[in-house]
């Protein structure tokens, strides 16, 4: 589950929990984006703060895992590149893409 998470909130967590239940997911990776292509980076809270908020929000749920995969990449981050990297790192894993309604629209 990627997003700017600025800030991460209960809606993100509920969506992830519902996806776990509905699709019998083992884990949900929460990945704050570094430089989202659709947002003005001057108005995005620093990565350090969004990282800390995300880590705090997912702790205590054994199915939720924080991932810094996108924050460690430089430049604009695109979901397609992230998915390619995940498939390269974990070729035997089946991934599901979870997105919020704001991204969908």
C-alpha cells in the first residue's frame, strides 16, 4: 500500500485491514512515496516525518509492515517501478495493489 501518507490516518489502516480480511492477505507493506509525480513536493511533509508517522501507525499489527523501498529511491517514484522492483526481489510472491479512492479518481 503506497501513498504520500501525509499524514497516514485511520482510513489507510482500515482499508489495509479490510483488504487483509477480504483477500486473505498475509501482510500489507506500507510504503510512503518519496516524490509523488502528482503532488507539489514543496507542500509535502518531509520524508523523515512521514516515515516516523507510518512506522508508528503500523506498529502493533503483525500483518502491517513498514517499507522504505520508495523513500530510498531518488527522483520521482512511480508505482510501476515499485511493482517491478518488488517482483524482482520476491519472484515467488503474489502481490495485490491496494489504493485509496483519492488515487483511484
